[in-house]
C-alpha cells in the first residue's frame, strides 16, 4: 500500500475509533466502491462521512466529492472530516459541510 493510501486508512480508522468512543457503536470503515462510492465511514444512518488526511486542503474538490457520495448513498447529511496538521486526534480535526447541509442540521436540532 502506498504512503497516501496508508495515511487515509489510518485517518479513517482514527475517525471510526473516535466515533465509537463517543457512543456511535456501529461506525465502521466502508469498503471503496469506485464511482459509486458512498463515503469512508458507515454505520450512522442518513450520514455520509468523507475522511481526508492531506497536507494541503482542497475544500472545493473535497466537498464536491462528498456531495456525490451523499447522493450515491441516498443520505440526508454529508460531511468531510479532515485532518488538522500537527493534531493527532479527530476531536481536534475539522468537519466541513455545505451551508445547505448546516441549515438542515439546525432544523433537525431545533425540532
């Protein structure tokens, strides 16, 4: 396995472990599905999580990819959970979503 692939796998595993430690017991890494990819983490119904562990951020590309994966999965919510430089814990990383997704989350939260 090449170095970027190893970094991605390690980041996905850290995110899953973090979710499980915080009560999301069904979180797990999803197998790659090529053009029909549905995100990197499964086990949270209606949610797609794309995990990124790149040196340079490319939010526009990542969010486009995340939205395609949301549509592929038929999910309501999609986020990109991306590694923060010099921070080892996913609790310290960033989670990005579109404004439309954020409004949908706020509506669910305030209901």
